[in-house]
C-alpha cells in the first residue's frame, strides 16, 4: 500500500519506518527542512533504540523516502497519517495549529480518494473539524475519509510497542476506511477496537489521563508510607497482583514527565471544562505531579541542611530511560529549583546531554556517573537508565564529599547502600521499624 506520514517526529518516524518494514511504500513528510535533509543523509533526529537500523533498511530497500512537500505526500499516499505535534497552549488546551495547517494543505492537494488518519493526540471532535475542512476544500466528486488511529507507543520502546501493541484503536465513519485500516494493520495480529471517530479520540485522552492518575495516586500513597515507615514498593506489589488494578504505572518516584502525559491531562481537563464538566480527578493528578518534583527538592534540602554551595550529582536527565527526550522532564524543574537555592549541579545522562546544555545553563555536564559524583554532597538518581543499575557504590562513596543518595526512582536496595555507609532516601520508603 502507498502510505504518507506527515510529521517525522517520535511518532511519525517510528510509524513510517515500521510500515516500510512491513512492506509498504512510505513517504515521510515534514516541514522542517533540516530534519528531512538529515534523514536523507541517514541521520536520526532523536534517539530511539533500533530506529536507525529500521530507517536505513527501509531506505536501502527503497520503501522509505523523505520530502518536505505535503502535496507530494498527498499524491503518494492513499492513506495519509497526521503525526504532527499537538503541544499545550498556556491554558492547557491542545494547540491544533499544525494539525489545521496540514489538513488545509492536504485537502487542497487531494485529487482522488484519500483516507486522512489522525495519529496525533487530538481533542475529541477534531475529526469533525477535519471532515469539515475536507468538505469545503476537496474537489467535488472526490471522496475523502477521516479516521482516528491514536498511537500508544512509549518512547524508548517505540518499535516494540508499534509492532506488538496491546490493541489497535480505529475510529472510522465508513466501510472503506475500516477495511483499509484493518488490512494495513492485519500483519500485526493485534486486537482491533473499531469505534466511531469521537470515541477513538476519547480513548487516547482517557488512557493517558488514567495512567497519569495511577502515577499520582501511588505518589500520594508514597507520602503516607514515608510518614508511617511503610514501603510503597511492597504496597504497589500487593495492589498490583490484583488483576483489576495491575502493577503497571504504580511506581512511586519523581512523577511523570515527557511530551504526552502533562499536556494530555491538561487538554482533557480543558475539554471537560468546555463541556461544563469539572474533572476534578485530573486537576488533582496534575497538582500532585507538580508537587512531587518540589517534594524531592525539599527532601534534598532537608537532608543537606541547606543547599547553598552544596554540590549535587544528578544521574539521568531524560524523562525516562532509552530516550534523549527532555520535554517536560522532571529533571529540568528539579535542577532549576536546586540551582535557585544555590546548589552546584554536576549531571550525567547517557543520551540527553547535548539537548540539556541549552536548557540548563550553569550545569556542569560530566562524561560518566563517576565523574559526576566527584566531590558531591548528594547523588540524585533521576532516570533509571540500565547503566545506573549496577554502579560501584564503594567507589562512589570514596568520590563523594558526603555519602547521601536520593533515589528518585526507587532503583536501589536501601539496605545495600546503608551497609556501605550511605544515607539513603527513596520515595515512599520509610525508615524500617527498628530504626524509627
Ligand atoms: N512522543 C510520544 O511518545 C507520543 C506517543 C503517542 C502519541 N503522541 C502524539 O503524537 C503527536 C506527535 O508527537 P511527537 O512526539 O512525534 O512530536 P514531535 O515533535 O517529535 O514530531 C512532530 C513533527 O511534526 C512536524 N510538523 C509540525 N508541523 C508540521 C507541518 N505543518 N507540516 C509538516 N510537519 C510538521 C515537526 O517538524 C516534527 O518533526 C502528538 O500529538 C503526540 O501527543 C506522542
């Protein structure tokens, strides 16, 4: 099948590369000339494990091409995926400027049947707007369908998630659109949930908001654990084995971050508000998450007495492991707050330091975790990259000025570190019974 993907970012590029690998002819479109030039030269615009190999294979086998021309994309693809960004406006609403621009360009260029598929995360009823623009601009007698196919991939595991999804959601309004999309996804052998367009749009916002809510829930439970000396990891384990609850997204820590959860919770709250519904659960989810970042700063401050001129090593900057994405990463807020209190920051991240340099002036970026902890009064584990799992803490203790570990992801065993002489502070891991 001929497919075009407009927006060659984290979602678009994975989508295009995976469809090309499944044997389709894919044309990737982006208005960012630098990005397209880099992709044509074989360079990836961001880090995603396995993506580079997949893109190179698609290009070498002549199934994956790149262009800056939306019109060319419309000529090529019977199915046109919209994967442009939908950032948050200051009031939390989704900014659909890019979606609207692209849809207008697409509608102008359509000359024969095309299926326009929203893959970007958009507010419910966006599909209706897209259909309205198409009705107004597409030439008379030319059929055009609009569908919603929200994407659920996680950065860092994008290829695996795209090729082995839990489910595929297809919001369609015509038999033709349904058949095209079912045929396209058939090789993935995943359960397909076929709905109307509005329900599909809602499935995405509701899913992301629900996952964010689970994280804020367990972070609130973590606070109780800290006060009474219980262990949130054991609580999560006990809750998670109940199949009605599930263990996923019950990891207490520095809170959620990344491009999606924050903006999607905000957008969903705004959608409800516009419909006259006060979605209090979502407001609380966002509030708890923001507070969680500041809570970590407070705990470091309490442990060090004061932060002025204290040196803090931060391990991990990306919002999660296996990505270099810093959008709404907790590390940025936390480091800025620590610096405001006078702390000196030495940071290390396996992939995200190039981008971080522009966002975090005044921070010293180090070549390794061991270089970062040199002379530090505190080590903060911010992102649970694999390489931080097996650090040599005996060596780290010798390098640090004070042996204090603040584990923002509950990655380490408190006892192991305490036996090595560290003071250990996790999230929701109260002091044991006999030490209180
Ligand atoms: N990142 C994720 O993990 C993820 C997961 C699921 C869904 N989503 C959703 O997918 C959408 C895209 O997210 P992303 O992370 O890929 O964003 P991104 O910023 O990585 O990529 C968006 C791309 O769209 C391009 N673009 C913007 N306006 C354009 C235009 N007018 N014409 C052509 N190209 C244009 C940008 O240059 C950029 O390359 C968002 O709605 C997001 O909420 C993201």
